[in-house]
C-alpha cells in the first residue's frame, strides 16, 4: 500500500501537480473509519492531497555527492 501511495505522489509531481501524502493519526481516526464505512480489518494508509501549486517548491540544500558517495572496489559476496 505504501509503495502504491508514494508512486501516486511521484506520478502526480511528474505531471506538474503538487501532492502531499498525509498519514499517521490522520489515517487512523475512528470517526473517519466509521464515515468511510471501513470493516474492522480494513485500514487507511493515508490521504493524498493533489492540487496545483501556487509557486514552485524551492529545492532543499543538498550535500556534494563526493562528500557522501564512495565507490566499492572489493569482491562481491566476500
């Protein structure tokens, strides 16, 4: 379920829309479960909000790849 939700968020972004996957207590509310008519064993993995962004999301600071990536040159399975 989680992989499908994240793929939906990624596909939404690829199409130029904004998306936010909200989970945790939002997805585990008893009244919400009742309103949705969920069976006792069914659960919500989250809610995905999709819309049009008002402005581009600024990129976050990222470290230089050379500072965090190294090359493995040993034998596999050793």
